[in-house]
């Protein structure tokens, strides 16, 4: 069921317009995804790119997944978005 669900998520992502945000499986491993989020225009982060890795649990979606990111920079980026 997990792999079937991940394939459905991939199909759904292909339909979405996420603008400059990227997210896709890393190579042949459906449980590790790579993505990027650009810094917001008009901020000190404009032109920057935040890279993330999403590690899906073996029993996804029943168990939370892990997101690995440039934490300090991402936290600053999120703070800018929320103000």
C-alpha cells in the first residue's frame, strides 16, 4: 500500500503548479525525495535556494516523514514569510 500511495503522490505532484518549488523522488528510491524552495522575492533571501530532503517512513502515510533541511537558514526564511 505504501508504494502505491507514493506513486499516487508523484502523479498528483505532476499535476500541480508549484511554481519554482521542486520536489521529486531521489533516483530509484521512492522513500527519499529531494526538493528546493527559493527565497522570497524582495527579501534578503531573494536569489537564495533552500534544499531539503524528505525521508518517507516505511509505512508512509501512517507514520510521520522526516524533513532534513538547512535548518538555521530555513528557520530564518520561515520567519520572514510569517512576518
